[in-house]
């Protein structure tokens, strides 16, 4: 019997196949993520499917906020789930330091962590209790009317008690209140285990619906109880404040939810004239920004990507306001960088967290080009290592460095030798060839640790023919977005009369010319002239008309003088003898402390016969109080950190 050709095709619905990649997201996950972006509510109340059936708080999530009306107090909660085994080893400690940082209290002082029963939480003990946990929760709780609360600590404690009831377990948490923004908010860190304190304690698993909605509803209930429902006047004022704002507002989210294939019909909202008027005014503002289009008297169409555009505008406005606060009335052209496309050098005028939940910082740099720059930093950069008024240089990651170009140029047949480089610099009448070569050696040491170059002997390196490409790839992988280097922890005012090799001295030796005659660039030029006058009193410089003559090996001379003075001062403090280190010498001792000097940071190594001062590197900080060894190479250092039975790495 002949078959109909139409019967030979059968559709078999199935989930889309993975398109490759170790972490290719499931199709359902992608759909739910996009649905969440549209402002949809929790899964138990939408889409005709049951709520999530795992985790604590799933029942509470379905009933939380049922009694709340449109006049309830509004609370925003940002949450982050941190898988500790994927985070860096010091992730918890670094986050706790961030939330307790200076300038976050009402009077601009350092923050103080508190807990359920104490106003001074022991963060060291809290951090020890997280050992062995699979994960940790981090929340930022911000109430719209937080300025009206007299007792923010009490509000947070009451919220956490209600969460304990919902989650049916005691919670191990600490919190810090922040008053450094327009809206006070609270950072809460919740350890990822249940009440069990012994080895049998369980992982704290919170239902996704409770994380998405339940916790916020509980906070809204509590805020409404404490401050009472919002009055009509408060609601009207809140809506009017949002009409003109250049950011993504609650009015915009309402418009996005109401938008359909035929646009937005405001006639459907006639029963709520107050809300309708606010939405109509907002649409008129969006039309002026090119983000909405009027179709007729009551119908509007939103432009694609409106939410993304408004979110970016809001971040830019916030960044510009941050720059204005940091400059304290000084007039500058402001530049906001997501990723800088050119090097930026200047003083650190301000710093803070651009993303408090993910510990991503920002810097406000008063540049030598006469402009103020707002820079977002990659995650993991510690703001404590970047002091205000210090001199910093920011560069796009993955760009060619002049030092790499010099190494490639000096190398002959794939071999770079410091002796050849010193000879070339002397022939070119460089003011301080030894210090210039030292900088190249430090770069070579960093590339050696990354496996890019090989050291054949002291002062002799084997470099690959594609050095520039490999060096750029190394920098791009190490510094995603922007590379930050602290050039000096001292302000230029303190550098003028400092004993030691300063950033100003390096500008003088390098014949640097500050491009702009305005702003910080003009301040630097004045400071350089004052520095020359001070060096003249030390016998290290001389004015010949308008030309400056610097002493030979100026940087090395200043470096050695400061190190000798610091050694004598530490001898009086410790009662131990200071022993200078010679180039090529191998030294060992217990790393006892980090010393901040004008010439840079130094590690103090103590042994039975005294102590030495050697250049500090971040890699050695993990060995505080332990035995370490190193080899001095001119003014650079190679650390040999021991593991187990003295295995050098």
C-alpha cells in the first residue's frame, strides 16, 4: 500500500542541543533569565507552573507580602550567591574589609560590623566559621525611606529574625550599615550553613523564590510596620521624582511590563489617574531622549534597548556626580571610562566601590592631562593598596609596553643582555642608565614567571622572536579591562622634599613633559621645579640658565641614601643590626613586616644576625611570619618561596 509523503515526517519536540563549550547554558535557563530581565514575578505566581520545590523558605515565599497594598514601603534587595571554592582564597576577608572601610558612617568614620547580639562582631571568628562551607550569601538591603529610620541596626536584626522563622534555622550573619550614599543601606553577609555548629551541620539552601521575592517582601512588611504606609502625598512625590531622572526607574519598569505588540495604551490605566499622569509625563521625557515614540493621544511605542540605554545613562550620571564630589569644587573636564583606550596618569582624588555587591572598585584620577577620569577597576584589586593623593597609572590591558619594545630592540639573536643595554644608554647620554635597565629587568622577571622569557645567567635573558605578542597576551589575561600601577603612595607635595627616589625624580630623569598646562598637570610642573631646587641643596642637581643638570645615577643615589637612613632608624626600633644587600647575593630570613618608603615598598627579612630590606612583591605577603629566601639582581628581586621541604618556586 502506498504511503502518503506527508506521513513520512514526524516532528519530535525536544530541548535544543548544546552548542559546545564547557558551560553552555541550558535553554530553559536562558529563557528564565530573559523573563527575569523583563521584571516578571516569582515562579510560583506566574506561567502556570508550580513554585520551586527545593530549598528553605519556599512556603514563606508564597505567602510573604500578601497583606501589602500599593501604599507599602518599598525596599530593594540585591543578592549574590558566592561559591567559595571558586572564589579567591581571601575573597571573604577582602569583602569584609570592603564593607568595614573608612567613610561609610554618618560622620564619615570607619564602618563597624555587628551581629544578632553584638554591636562589635568578631570578623575573624566569623571568617573561621565559614571554613568548610560550600557557599556564602551576600545581600545589600536598601529601603526607599531609609533616612527616616532612627535604628537601622534594629531594623536589620528584626529582618534577620523573620528570615530565621521563614528558613526554620538560626542564621550566622554579620552586617555593616552604610550612610555614604543618598539612601542608607546595609550590607549583610550570611554564612552558608544551618544552625548545626558541629561537623554534622548542613548547607543552607534557600529557595530561589525566597531569594527573588520572599526576602524583599518581608523587608517591605517590616518597613511598613515601622514607618506606616506611604501617604498619597508621599507616593505622588516619589513618582514625580522619577519622571525627570536619567536612569532606569520604577515607572520605566511599569511601562516595559505594559508594552505589547501594539505599544502602550494609557487609556487602559484610566482607573488610576495619578499613576497615569506620572506615566504620561515619563513617556514625554523618554520621547525627548529618543527612547519612546508617540503613536496617538494615548498610545506609545518604546524603542528597543530602552532599559539598557537608561541603565547606562544612570551609571554615567552617578559616575559624574562621584567625580564632582571627589574634586571638591575644582573645575575639570570629566571623562568616564568603561575601558580606557589610552594611558591615564595622575593623582587619586577619590576611590570607592562601583559595584558593592561584587567588590568592584573605581578610581577618580585627577590626570596630568588636565582632565578628571572615572575608572572602573577589575574585580580583585584592593583599594587599600591605592592611597588617596597617591600617583597612579592606568593603561588598557593588552597594549604594547615601551619596556617590551626596548627589550626586543636591544636583544641580539634572541638574547637580551643588561651590559649591552647599559652601553647603549650611556652612548645615548641617558641620565641614569642603571635605573633604566633595572626597570627592564623587573619586567623580564615578571615575564619569566609567566613562562614568556628564560633567564640564562645574571643579566642574560633568552627572549622569543614574538616577545611583543606574547607579552601583550600575558598582560591581557592578567589584567582584564585595565591595568593599574601605583607609581607613588606619596602626594606630589610630600615628594618635593622627600629623601628617596620619587615619581617626580623619574619624570625629571626621563625628560617628561606634562602635556596640559591646566589642573594637576600644572601642579606637577610646579612641583618638579621645587624638587630640582631641593635636590640642589643635596648636591644632586644644578640650574644652568633654564636647563637642569642632574647628578649621574640620581635615582640609584636617592634610593641608597633612603635605604641607609631607614636601616638606621629600624636598628633603633628593633635593636637588631641592619645589613645592606649586594647585587647577586642570596638572602633568607623571616618576613616580618612591609615597609613603605619613598623609593617603594620593601620587605623586612629578619635572621639571627640582624635584618635586611629587599624590594617587596605581592607574592610574598602570603608568607608573613614565615621563612623565605630571595636573590637580589641589581635592584630587582627573585623570590624563592619554600613549600614543604624547601622546594623553591
